[in-house]
C-alpha cells in the first residue's frame, strides 16, 4: 500500500511538471518529469548555436534549448516557468535572422521552433484555394515555417502570399512579430496586414486562437509585438492569384538598390547603367531581391528606420551626404529605401510607425569586421542622433539597444496598451527577453 501511494505521488509530480533544481549539469536544472525533459538539449554545440544569430555580435547563452516535438510541450514549458517563484525566460527561435540577439535568452530556455517541422509531418503549410474568388484564398502555416516554403506550396495552387520580405528564409512567426516589409508593402501593406488568424501560446502557457473578431487584443498585440505576448504556432496568411510578369512590375518597388523597368523610372533621376531588365520566374524574382551580392558572413552593423515622407530629403542631406558618404567607410553592404503607405497598415497592431500618410523604410545594412564594428555602430548612433536633434520623427524597425525610457518613447501613444497587453498575457515577463523591453 505504501509503495502504491508513493507511485501515485510520483505520477502526480510527473503530471504537474515538477522541477528538481540541482547544481549539476545545466540541463539537470530543468529535470522536468515529462517529454519536455527528453527534448531539452544542453550540449555545448546546441547552446553555442542558440547564442548566435545573423548579426554575430551578441552572444547570450541559454541554460538549455527545447527541441519540441509538439505544441503542447511549448505550452507546458511556459507553464513550468510560471509555476516557479523565480521564472526562467523563454525565447522562440525561428531562423535567427535577427542581428541584435532578439531570439536569445540568457540563462533561460530557447525554443528551437524548426523542430515543429517533424510534428507537422510535412503539413506545415496547408492551402485553401477559393475557386469562386481567388482573393479569398489562404494558407494555414506553422509559425516555424519559412516563407520560401509558403511560396512553393502556394504556387502549386496558382496562388501566392501578397507581401514579402527581401529574404524568404525567415520564419513566418519571426517576421510577424516585427512587420515583414519589402517591395510590395506600399501596395499590399506589411505581412502583418495580410494575416486573418493566429494560434498563439501566451506567456501564461495558454493556447489561444485569435483574429480581428476573436481575442482581438491578443491578435493585434502579437502582430508587430516583438514576441512579447505569445509564441505564434499557426498563422492564416492571405493569398491571391500568383502574379503575371506585368503585375510584378506594378506591385513591387524598391529604390536606390534596384530600379525596375521603364514605367517605374520615368521621371526619376538615375544612373543609366544602374537600370537593367531581365525576364525571370516569379519565385526567382522574389529570391532575386535576397542579399544582393550576398551578405558575406561576418558581424553585421545594421540600422532600419521608418522616416516620415515629409522629412526624407533631410535624410538625404543629413544622413546619406553628411554622414554615410562623407565618412567614406569601406564595408560590404546596401542602402535601401522603400516607400510605404500608412493606409495599408492597421494602427491597432503593436508596430510603431511614423504618423504620416507616406513614410519610408530606410535601411543601412553593412557587413563589417570585428575591428571596424564599433566605428560602424557609432555611425548608426550618429544617424539616430541626427534624426533626434533635427526633430525627424523616425521610428526604428527591428529596434535595438534601447533603455526602458527609449522603449516608452518608441511606442509613444501605443505604450500603455503594449504594457497592459504584456500584463495580461505574460505577466511574469517570461517571453522574448532578447528584445530587452521588459527584462
Ligand atoms: P528570429 O531571429 O529567430 O526571431 C526574431 C524574434 O522573433 C525573436 O524575438 C524571437 O523570439 C521571435 N520569434 C521567432 N519566432 C517566433 C514565433 N513563432 N512566435 C513569436 N515570436 C517569435 N525584415 C523585413 O521586414 N524585410 C526584409 O526585407 C528583411 N530582410 C532581411 C534580410 C536578411 C538577410 C536578414 C538577416 C533579415 C532580414 N529581415 C527583413 C529581418 C527579419 O525579417 C527579422 O529579423 C525576423 O525576425 C527574422 O525572422 P526569424 O525567423 O529569423 O526570427
């Protein structure tokens, strides 16, 4: 009888995810008695990978990496953390294409989302094609899926997502917590404006389906919410008919780095040899805007800012002419400027953008060396200072290195709601510590 009672007790402990904290190997600190413990990995190679991203400048080591074999495990992990008097932090890691450690969790747990691929059994992207109106079509996509796979699956049905980033190997969850912007944004809005529904595991560990009609606070909060309120496990992405060559021309624009066909350049000044035309397949066209010339491997010094349309010529004078070109620093990199239209954005979403009808994403993206990193980062700070001193109401995209006060300023009138949403869905400040907003 006594051993039966002991056994029952043990089972109860296992079911409640009891944690035994020990002082041995880091993984033993998470000696959870469920599948979670089987899928927590603590070897040096995995931890080093989880503390590295595309930027190669920030390295925050987690205690362990969860390689989930189901969505329930992620939910359980978050619940375990919530149950502790000192919760550990948890960061979802998509493709780690961040450049400032946003997907890291120092002494917390990183969830390697790509492992959900196994759980989906090849069904990470499911297409619904509406024969009566192709514009009502959509894809149900795992948050860990990469956009390139969404594209390939949709094209098989003659369909396509409408809005893209320039790199198709980012994860769906990873771009939806930012915005997802590129050459189509002026026409179709950012990727976050092309989502019908989400499944999200909140910072309390609850799995919720949300949309504009259902759990709308969570839905709007998560879109552009820098991973603060939940982990996206499914997104319903708007699809439309796949483009013809002609529609590509009118649905894509990017200035400075590329000039696309006659109609777009009429009336614009440009260096004639920069103009070229080439016939390519739609999917090759989307891939062609990736890493022009390639971002060589090395530390990245990047700055992305949204600039109000009325001040774009100040950026030309004060940033391009007086800072970047004058300093004449040598690096591999590109400067991009995308025009955007505010009406294509939804102000209820978390992302902070300038308060003008037309604004631009201006990106200065440079691959540097460890010797020159500080010089280039100083240049980025100089650009930010110039914008501040000149009263140009920029907003940083993929923001970085902010103090608490700067975050409040960054979100401006959206801050109070952002904080309230955090208190509601992640009151113990467990999720996405690498963004540095609440931790
Ligand atoms: P990660 O770096 O893995 O994670 C980023 C953040 O999202 C972290 O805070 C992480 O915890 C959180 N996160 C990840 N997955 C989830 C999830 N499922 N649910 C909730 N939170 C999650 N961006 C653009 O908008 N337009 C571009 O054209 C563009 N081009 C790029 C080109 C290159 C070469 C690179 C390296 C980046 C580019 N980016 C661009 C930026 C990129 O979209 C973001 O860095 C994006 O976050 C990368 O996605 P990821 O899957 O790698 O996210």
